[in-house]
């Protein structure tokens, strides 16, 4: 009984220590969510404005055969960019992206397309390295606090690969996969085809009283479109990175809260078992004392 009681008390102490760690990580993630959401929301107006400008330039452009807008007759090679996290302890945050990647890969290969990968985050790199799967390039170390220089580097790499002929190793289609932040509870793994360019509405819908701008192009719409397209791609990539960062903190906060709750349940369960073991030990000791007294009396 004594050894069993000591084991329960050791497990209670271990669970309480783990609960302190997970509670601290939950508080840290909670404090970082506000900053990550503020950066994400601050980037939305710029992303929407660039989207509107690209849409207007594409509408007034006389060149319909722009390399970033032209849909190829047949896509033979596609690139997939994954946005995962550098660290763990965030639930299924990275796994959701990797699951969507496997589904997209299966779909693309069924369409007869070769797939090449670009990885953002150490979790994606570890996933591909463990399975001995090849990838073109990786970016790590800035998933929690994204910087625009990383988005610019990714955008430059993708555009260069997209404008390279297929025979020289170029790609004809580019997809990105990231966790889109909707609210503190919902973050969806989202697949977006970046190139050939599909000009969509901005991240936020314009309000009813918002006046859309009227554009004048100097020197002409084609030149403006050539200048805007790289900026548009970089802004979309950076916005995706900010969504991923906010989603990571929200996922980590939920995961650490669940871990703290589970640790508290373990403490309660082991406390009840320890009390039962202590009660049994006391009962046994009393029974031995009474038995000894009866033996002496007889």
C-alpha cells in the first residue's frame, strides 16, 4: 500500500508540473494572438487595394497574353507551396496543411501533372525529410513573426520558376496551402491557385459606404500591370503568412488549454486513487492493531 501511495503522489506531482508548463504556454500564446491578428488585419486593406488595382489594370490592358495571366493549353508541371509552423504543440495546425497537400497532390497527379514542392516551416521540412521526398526549396525560422522579405523572396522564386519554359524545368501552375484565420475557434486549411493569376476580390468585402477608386494609368495599363503583378503576388503571399501566424497562435492556445484541462483531470483522478489507497492503508493498520490487541488479551 505504501509503495502504491508513493507512486500516486509522484504522478500527481508530475501532472501538476506539466500543468504549470502548459498554462504558461497558453498565456504566452494568448498574448501573442492579439499582435498576430493586428498585423493580419492591418495588411488586409493594402491587399484589397492592390487586388482592385490589378483587376482594373487587367480590365483595361490591351495585352491579353501576359505570361502571368495566360492559361496554358495543358499543365504538365505544378508547384505547391506549403505554409506550416516551425514549432509543435499547436494541435493539428501543421497536419491540416499536410493533409490538404496530400489530397491536392493526388488530384494533380490524377490530372497527369508533375508536382514540385516549396516548403515554409520546419514541420513541413521534417515531414518531407522523414519520408525521403524531394522538394525544391525551404524557408524556416519566421513562421511565428513573418517578415516581408521572406514573402518577397518566395514570390521572386515562384515568378522566376513560372516564367521559365517547361523544357528548362519551369512550372505552369502554382498553388499555395495555408491556414486561413477566421476566428479564434476556426482556422481552415485553404488551397489557392496563385498562378496563372486568378484575380479575386480583396480579403475583406468593401463596406456599403465605401467609394471604389477610379484609375488613370500612366504611361499605359500594360506597363502598370507589369509593375503591379509582382507586388500583388508578394502581398498575397505575405497576407497568407500573416493568416498562418495568427492561426498558429490560436491553435497553440487551444491545444495548451486542452492539455492544462487534461492535466487537471489527471490530478483529480490520482488524488482520488491516492485517498483510496491511504484509506485502505489506515484500515489495514487499524485491523492489525485490533488483531494484535485481541491476541495479547487471549
